[in-house]
C-alpha cells in the first residue's frame, strides 16, 4: 500500500525542487531584457531624423555593451513614418504588449503630442529626443526632453543680429508648433533690441513651396531673413534661396541651426557660406568629448552626426542612467531617477531640470565656413546653460 503522506525524504526533495524552480523563475525574470520602445520616422519626409537617432542609439548600445547591472537592454525601434496616428498606435502597442520601461524618440512635435496621453495613462516615462516646441513637456508629466526648444535657440540669434548690422528682418517659419515658437521668440526679442520685423511668412510643414515666399522676401528688401525649417528641409530651401538670387541681392540669412543641419550642410555648396545660426550642437565643436563622439559615430555609420543624433544619444544615455538607479524598473521610479540628471554630452554639459523636465544647455552662435574642403557650422560665441525661455512666460 502506498503511503498517503509523503516521506520526510521525499518532502525534502519536493521542497528542494520547489525552491529550485522559484529560483529558476526569478533568475529567468531578472535575465529578461529591459525593453525600451523607440518610435521614429524611419521613412517619409523626416526620415533623416530617424536615421540619425537610430544610428546614435546603436553607437551607445555598442559603447555600453547594451546592459544595465548585468541585465540586457533591448531597444525596439518602430517606424511611424511621421504620421501621428501611427505614433500613438505604436506607443500603445509598446506599452501594452511589450511592457516597455520607457518610450522614446518622437521626431516631430505632433508625434510627441499624440503619444503624451498614453505615457500619462500608463505612467510610462517618455523621452523626447527630437521634438522641440516649448509646450511639448507640458503635454504629460511623464515627458522628459533631451533635444532642445525653439525659444532656446531663437532668442540667441535675436540678441546677436542687431549688434551685427541687422536692423530690418523678415521671418520665415514652418507653420506649426516649433515654427510658431521660433517666429514669436525671435521677433519679440529682436524688436525689444531695437530691430524691425517687416513681414512674418509661413510655409506648410508638408511639401513646402519656397518660391512665392522667397519672392516676397526679395521685394521687402530686409537686411536679413530669419528662418526656421525642420531638419530635412534645409538643403532644398538653401538651393532656392541661391537660385532666386537672394544672397546676391545682399539679403543675409540667419536662423536656428535646423536650416544648416549637419546632415545636409556639406552638400549645400557655396550658398551656405556665411549663414549665421544659433543652436545647441555643431559636429564641428572642438572638444575631446565631441571629437570622440563624431569619430566613433562616423566610423560606425559613414555619415556626420547632426543635432538629432545628439538628442538621441543623450536620450538613451539618460534612460540607462535612470535604469541603473532603479535597478531596471520603469514607471514613476524611472521618471524620478531621470529628473535632475547632469550628462556630459558631446554638446557640453546638459541638465534635465527637475521641475520642468526640460533640458538646460549651452547655445552657440555659428557661422558656416569651409574648413579642409568641407562645410561646417563653426561656433564663435556661446551662451551658457540656457533654460527654455518658453517656460518663463
Ligand atoms: C518639431 O517638430 O518639433 C521639430 C522637428 C524638426 C526640427 C525642430 C523641431 O528641426
């Protein structure tokens, strides 16, 4: 007859097996990768933003070994083609199905805004690596930003221009969030400094035609045209600026550095020479940290990093820093751990302001010059640790 009760020896064996399987489960759990969901425009009109950020993340993964505290970090890259409904759907899927510790990417303002409610509802940190309208960080308490803001970049050139012979300007911006910010913050500061804005022109975000607005600029005969166009549109704009002879007509070109984007600058030709812009990153920056970044980035990707790449690189580093502090947890703990971080970036020291969750960084004034046969944004003046002026209003 069989014993109804397990013998002490058998019980010990069973307990041992149970303990083993518990250990096995917890081992499997901690060996599970920590997932980070990155949504980028890898195709469509903003594909260069996706290409740059993707390349920067891959660089960091290879430099860091892709691990936090011995645990693998898996980065899931999803292509939204720059369409907001797709961004929102992908964010939802990454949170619900993949249980990502953080969302990241967001190549344009409308894409970040579309995903913000998902970050809020699921309490998932959302690291904005590209979008740059000031108000983006206010769309969710779970957003932190590692790119820049248009007010941050625009005010610096509005300070520089009137001191350098530019008294009358026309502004030209892409007609959506960051363009509105650039137009307003440039014009307000420029007028405060005694300048005059003759006309405020706008082009649509999608398929802009620069010919009619450039004709208006020619007719208005300003000392300079101030321009903000999103990354990816600079080369086409610059070509038409030259073709329509605005440079020959003595109209100077100034703007935020999006228009002389390092992704396209080298192919723009002589028309870009002398263009003065303000921005937070130039691949030309002559510091050991930047030289190392540019050299390793180019060795891996065969193209020059631009300001989008730096936003992505610092964004993934910020996520790693946060995950180190939380030992791999996402959610509110990760958000808290990312606030107040200081990172030694290729662009210089950056701070994620604990209160606004926005970036504080240096902004430089740069002029396009040819050096060793290549075009670069050569920095010649720097304003230290600029907070987003959009938050001060
Ligand atoms: C934006 O949509 O927020 C954006 C995109 C590209 C830029 C700047 C801002 O270069």
